[in-house]
C-alpha cells in the first residue's frame, strides 16, 4: 500500500464486515463487498447503511460482487465460521494478488485453514470486539460503545488507515495470545448468554457463580496454551460491558440461524484435551447447546 487510499475486499458484509466496510468507504477508501446475489444487488443500488451511536447514522456507496475479480490491498474475512468454506470460493487464490488476508472470525482453527488456501505469509490473524448486527442486506446496527480490532503483525500503514476511519486498533506480536485473549472472553460470553437466553447484565448478576466457574476453566486452558490470561482480567471486561449486550451466538440462536458452537466452545474443549485441563462446566454448556447448533 503506497497511496493514501486502499482497495479493500469485505468477504461477508454482515454486522462486522458491513460496519468496517462502511467506515472505510466513508473515509474515502475503495470497498468491494463480496456476497450472494441478493445482497450484492442491494449494495449496488443502496450502498451500506450504518446506524451507530458512536459513528452516527450514515449511508455510503460501495462496490459489490459475488466474487473477487482483481487483486486488492486487503481482504477482510468477516463471515461466520459456519459459512467460511463456501464463502472462500468468492476469493480465488489466483486472484488475490499480494494483498494481506485478515480474518476477523471467532475461534482458533480458521487461521490455519486460511493459510492452507492462500500464501501463508499473507494471512494475518486478527480479532475484533464489537456488537454489530446486519438487520437486513446492506443495513448495519452498531450497538456497542467500542470497535476494538487487533492485528497480529506490524501492519503500521493498515493500522493507521483503520484508525483514521474510526476503529480502535492494536498491533500485537503474539498471535496465539491475541486469539486466546478474545476467546477467553468470547467463549463464556457466547455460551452463557446463548444457553440462558439472557444479555450479559443478567449473566454477571444472576449467573455469576456459573460465570466464574467457566472463566476459571477457560483461562486455565489459555494459560496451558501459553497465553498469559487471567480470570480476573476477563471478569473485569464482563463487569464493564453494557448490561444489554448480547453475543452474536445468542442473536443467531434467537433468529434460528446456525450457531458457531464448534468454532467457539469446540475450540476450547479441543485445546483442553490437548493440554489435559479439566473443563466440566464448559463441556456441559457445549453439550446442552449442541442439539440446537444447526452446524
């Protein structure tokens, strides 16, 4: 990236991808959203419409297509894990060029899968903490006071441009620690809010003993995997989160969509088995949610 603006492909312009794509397009970057025919038609006609207390309500034009047809500077992979295999057909490896691929997915396993498909050195792990929902094709509701993105590489130029667009960006040097930092919060958040069909305020107030037990288990797995995560640090994030905040897994369950149970809960249990860490509460939650996973 040598020019002031960049060309960014958004694979999956849902809540996360639509919000980032909208912010980048509003800031003057060329944004190509990759989606199905219906969403592509809506985006070409109406652009991206974002509703956000932090960023304001705005509509911005974007390009849209069902497949990437030219090299880009950055490809942001923002589909759900359950849709990843089919979605990757929209980004043929031979078309990618030299741009970086940044997955902002939940869990751990997707990074290795992307590095098997694309040049490994071009795949840069990332995470994002945000509450953003696609309410209709091309329409995004951003409801959290934060949009915290982390990248596990010294991508200074990209980070600068993302910050200029309004995102909170941190560069990390330890990819595994970064992924576990996210999963250590996300797994208890997703599993408990979905299992009890309640927002985070109810979980931390009425299900606190269960929350503490799950946090102890998952952070123990994270530490066994080499990430310096503590239950106290994760709990402090829970206690600061807006009480009405819901997990994306919970919203998917409410809407009858497949939930990312394997990518989130399954990833924890697989790592626990590898490192021989007991996780009975987490395993119970995964087992109770399995009949409705739809994966």
